[in-house]
C-alpha cells in the first residue's frame, strides 16, 4: 500500500539542528534502501510555491501567498511511503517523528488505479 505522508512541525520555520538533519538523512537513506521510502523532500513556503484552487457554483477561485488562510498548519515536507498496511505506515511515521521532533504527520492512503 502506498501512503502520502505530510510532515507538519509544531513550529515554523522548521530548521532542524545539524545533528537532527543528519539523523533524518540517515533514516531517509535507510528507508530508501529497504524500499519503504519511495520519495521525500521539503515543501516550498506557501508564499512562494503554493496556491489553493477552489470551485464553487461554477466559479474558480485561486488564492496565493498571503491570501491563504494563515490558520491552516502548513506541511514542511512530504514522503511517499510503501507499507504493508496502515498500521505499518503509522509505525514508520512514529519512528520518523521520534527523529524529527514535535509536530504531526498526516497519512493519506493513495488509491492505486487499475490498468485499463
């Protein structure tokens, strides 16, 4: 099963110490080597790299930068992980959080499309 993991640190900007960054890098490399981590990386700051596109009553609305709701907690990074079950994905996220520190990880199951 594939899961999209969104890391949301307790405080922004998320600037891990050199030691924590090294530990996160080692964890990521180990996870890539064993096939559980397929892709990972930081996400750009909302002001420079994101937008919200909404459709309501046939009207498209686009919000960027400061227009976005500042009360929403922003994800600092993502990972696409391969897990045998939701419980395994939770275990992987829990292990990551013990290295990354206070915050949240949201796990979203990725539906796999059947070939047509």
